[in-house]
């Protein structure tokens, strides 16, 4: 995207900073200005479609979580990416955009479910993929690739089957690579850690 496009946004919204991007215009926005920014983008600048809400877990960095929003103008055919840092790395939260975009409802629920970001003002912030009592957020960097063994969500089923929710077998992974030698010999290879009835689960 051309520099002038960011300059136009910066002239109107002086709290924005440009974000490095390989494709579309991307900006950083303070959390407390997000609703104001998106209201103007929708009502005055034609960004009428919220395509996606997701987040990045930077793990050891601070702030740890960054919310990511992708907007589209269906009249100008232009995309805009907005990044918003969560101030609290222990209990991350961001303002909900449900009052502006209907699509924010399920998108925010998914990011809440998988990343643990709480969207303030969301009308029905429940998990959308995992069950309500599930204690983890599977897309966080500290969540194991194979998952975590947890109690079965239905007490009656757990009692009659004596079963637990087992971690998923890592079929075909994780992928490991040597940093030595020519690239043709260092492509990632799968270290198969899957198990089944004939092959016992690997001992950690």
C-alpha cells in the first residue's frame, strides 16, 4: 500500500502508527481508541465488512497478546489490518466490536476460546469450539502441540466409560530440522509421535 494512504489516516487519527506489512495497509491502534477508529472507518471511510478477528501470542514478550482485525471496503476494494495490544498479559482484554459489526460476535468468541482474550461488552461471550468448562486456551504458545489430558466434559459419560479426553496423537509431527548443512539436506522431517491400538503412546 502507498505511504500516502497511511498519511491520510494519520492526519485524521493521530494515535495510529504504521505497522510493517507484506501486503495491505496495517496500523497499530491503542485499545481505548479502537471503537472510535472502527466507527469512523465503517461510517465515513467505507470499511463496511469485518472479515476476521484473531490474535497473536508473543509468548515471552510484553505485551504478550495483540488482537488483529481485518477490515474490507466493499466499495473501494481495499483491505486494512488493525493491531491492538492487550495491556494485561495475565488477563488480556479488548473492547468488543459487536456493536459495529455483526460478524464480530462469532469471531470474538473464537478468539476468546482459543486465545483467552476477553472482549469487554460482548453480548454473549461463551466458548464456541471447546466446552464451557474447558480450562485451557489451545492456541496459546504455552499449550502443548498434542494437547492436555482433561476430565471428560459430561459427568455421566465419564462415570460410565471411565474415560478422559486424551491429548491428540501427533501424527506426522512435530517437524524437526537440523540447522547444519545445505538447505537441500535440512528440510524439516516429521518425528512421528502418534499412537494407536497397535503402537503404544510414547513415554515422555
